[in-house]
């Protein structure tokens, strides 16, 4: 077959394939692709690749099961590792749980109980705070705790102190909960307790004795008292009160001054013997610590008069409360004859002659009282002492006696101060005052009309009343008022005055003693004026000033400064008094001052001290004289040294030149030079002037010079001393003669 080719192009020739002849062993086959090109190898590989086998549904299902089982095993291993090695979460354990406060009287605080909290987990337990909850949460009190705002480590503990004040009977329940980031339900501990209280109950609320003849005493009635509460009941007294209490009598009293446990009983008896005709009544009262008000037992009876019908306008005379020492009060009773015949032979008297009651006048005895006629008896009550008073007015005739009960009470105010000695302690004179509160209570039985409250005594001016709630005030029994007393000492030492409180109803005034003392700090200096004397300019002089406190209180130095026209003339260097200092009584501190005059002449200034001392300087004069600045002056001796004849080339004896500082400042050397035509024939020999570069005023030093002639004949040079001297000769003429060389 013929192919067309373009002109000018060579036909493509195929390269001959390289053939390999490898020996075979046994049934070995040559490797595939041996001797092939890359394209041929690729095509052959594609041709020889076996087709991919498809898995059956059963095989795929089995493979999925194996994968699921493998994943489950891995998850199980991970869970076991987590349970074994992962730390457990925090766990709050309370001890004791619950916290039992036991039985506690209503209204009284219990003893403090401790609740311990322990973290028995392996991870820290954060606690942000605590909170009380529950039906009786207001009765439980967190006295103290160290759990809030902290993090309990593993096995760490904290404590809570709890107190119970029950407000009612029966079980009391609360709960203390921990506040924080807790995953589980609220964490807390139960608080329990029981409120107990005594409860007094009587077997009856009224005892009626019916009608009885005046003066007749019948059988007694027994009253049973039971403690129906849950705590011990203390009965202090069983008392008879009321207008006709003397007509009733208490006997076989087994309840006064006893303590009854819950469900225990006691008894007492009451009998009736009317002392006058008409209705008679009284009450039985209990003094006890019963939780509820004790019952009042009413006693009722009626007195019957079987003789002539004498009617009383009043069956009792009650004068009420009367101020002790006040004028007597008079009450009257009329006796009317309602019988059909005249009544005579009456006698009137008070049975207890020592009582404060007395018959002022009467017209019943010594005459006959016609039917329908009345007589009058006037009785007075003069109070001589505090307390209740009782007696009986008896109207006696042959058939019997009529009795009229007389009662009254003596009352008086009693001012009680909560402090008898009001102590203010020690205060600084001129410092801030101190106040004390004084409470006045009327513990008496009558009002007190207070007058003015005054302060008396030698040091009364040191005390005042910035708050007066008592003057011109009426204090009823159990009322109180308050006074604010201020103490401002005006001198050192003790102060004393009396606070006087008077009332119109009091025979004597009540007094409180006011006590206090004044203390003060004082400042003294070892120098009243600091004089530095004469000091040259550019030089300084220091002076130390000592401050002392001879007072009785701490002295505070708040600062110090120097007032002068030129600030650099006087300087405050420091010291133990600066920047601030507190000096106890008897102690000292120091101030360091410097005088560095900047001009010549008299210079002055003032040291100003700021302190709270009662006395002592606050301005201290400073003075000094400024002199001209120190100037060095030089003096050289001798001014001329003649070495005389000296063989050429040989060294002469060393001559010494003495240099003296005749000025007031330090003389400083800058060099020693030789000048002149024969300067090479003279030599400077080091001495003390080269060793000490500065010579103080009035001191001197030396320098050595040697002559070594280099030629015969006269030789001459000059020694020049270079320094900071402002005046004086600073050269030495050196002469000598050289010998030798035929001369």
C-alpha cells in the first residue's frame, strides 16, 4: 500500500526492538511485559486485570454484622475504661442526716448544733452559698458557716452551725440546701426539731357558792390544775384578787411554787364566808410560765343579812392608786334602816387599826336610826408606803355585823438610770468629743413629772447635753427616755460632774456621775532658735534638732518645711520626724537642717512645724552668716635656689621647695614645669606635692629639684608651679654653674 508523504520529509523509521533471551527454570514463565514498551505494558496490564467479583447479599449482611459487633466491643471497652479510670463526680455527704435539734421551748433559742458536709466524690465540689428552706425555715438560724464561696476538694469538709428558736408547738421542719452547679437534684440536709411549751388548764372557770349568811363559812370547793403542755410548767403563785377577795379564802394550796411535768396535776381549795350582804365576787389568778394565758377562775357568792334590814350604799370602798406622801382622800358610805323599827346600839370601827385607813367622822353610833333614816360614815386613806393596803370597816349591832371592804394602793415613781457612773475615758484636749447615751426608766408605779435635767459640779463646763429627751417629760410606769451626754475636756487630768434628774413626785433627785479625763501632747525642741554661725559660700554646715513630747498623749507631727527668700540657703535634710511621725509621751525624734549660703551677709529663714501638740513652737527662727567662698593662695619658698658650681654631668644634692596653701580653699596642682635656657640641666624629683593633688588651707607639701649641668658655665632655669591659686608667687628661680671642660 502506498502512502503519500510531503516533500522534504524523511519517512519515520521504527527502531528495532531489543530482544532478551533469558533462560527458564522448570515451569517458570517470563514475567509479563518483559521486553515491551511502556504503552504496551499498560495495555497488557489492563487486558490481564481480572474482573472484580461482586459480593452476595448474604456476604454483605455478614460483613455489616461484623462491623456492628466490632464497634460495640470498642464502645464497651471505652465505657469500662471510663468507669474504672474516670474520677467520680462530687458527692455531698451530711453528718448527721437529718440534724435533730431535739425538743426546745417555744420562743427560746436552742443550743448550737453542728452539721458537717464532706465531699466523698473524686472531683472538686463548688459551693456558692447556703439557703434555708422548709415549712419552718424562719425558725432555724445559720449562726456561722465556712462553706459558702469555696470549693471542697475530694474528702474535704466544712461545717455549719445551726440554732432553732421554735415559734409554735409541735414538729418543726426545715432544710439547708447547698447553692452551686450541681447536676443532680438540689443537695441539702433536713433540719428537724420539736417546739414544746407548758400549758396550764384548770378544772373549772367559775365557782359559785350561792347565798350564805354574813359571817358564815361553808364547805370548800376543790380546783384541779393540769399541765396539758409538752414541757414542765412552773407555777409561782395562786392569788385571790377582786373587790371582795377577803370574803373568799384559799386553803390546802398544793399548786403554789410547784413544777408540773406534762400531764401532772395539783389542787387547791377555795371557801366562801361573806363579810357583807349582797353580791360578792373575786378571781383566782395564776402566776406561771404557761405558753397560753392562764385561765381566770371567777368566784361568785351572795351575802344574806338575817337581822334588821340595814342597807349599805356601797359594799366596798376602793381608794385606788394614791401617791405616797400625798394628802389623804375621803370616801363615804351611807347606812339606811329599811326595817320597820328603829335600830340602835350600832358601833363603827376599822378592824385593823394599824392600816392607813381611818374614820374621819360618822353619825351612826350612839343614837337610834329610825325606819327609812340613814347615817353616814366618812373614811380616809393616807398613803405612807408603797404597795396594796386592805382593811375592813365593821358596823356592829347585837344581831351581827356589816362589813365594808377597804382597799387602796400606795404608788410612787422610781427613776432608774442604766448607768450610775458614765465613764468617757481619756480624750485629747481640743480634739473630737465623745458621746455616751444614758437611759432613764420609770420602774415605779406612778408617773414621774420630770423637770429640767442639769449638769452640776466643778467640771460641768466639760460636759453638755446635745440630746435631751427627758427634760419636761412625763414618764409613766415602764416608760423610758434617753439623754446624749458629750464630753470635751478643757484641760489635762480628771474631770467629774453630776447629772441631776428631778421629778415633782420624788423627795430626792436621781444623780449620775460623769467621769472623764483630758490628755494632751506637747512639743519641745532642744533649740529655740537654730543659729548656724558663719559659713563660707559653697560650703555647708548641718545642725540636728531634737523634738520631744513631754505631754500625756501621742504627738503627731504632720510635716515640716522651711520658709526663706532663697530656698537653697537653708535645707531640710530629713530625720526621724519626717515625713510624718507619732511621738509617744516621753519619746523624741530628730530633724536635720543644713545651711548652704548662696550669698554673703546675714541670712535668715523659718522652720515651720505642723503638729497637734497643745503647746510648743510652730515656727523656729533660722539664722547664719554667709562668708566669701574659700580661695586657695600659694606661697613658695625659697624663691631662689643657687646650686653653686657642679661638675658637668654629675648630679647635685636635691634641694627641697616647700609649697604652702595660705588661702581658705583647697589648693589643687595641675603640673610642675621647668622653663628657661638651661631647663634640661635641672630635674624635678617627686615629693609629697605630687602624691597629694589637693592641699587643704594652712597645709603644705614639698617638691625636690636636682642640678645636673650639661655644659660648663652659668646655667639658669625657672620652676613653675601650676595650680588653682588665685594669688601668691608660684615660681622658683634655679641657678648653678657647670664645672669642667677646661674652664
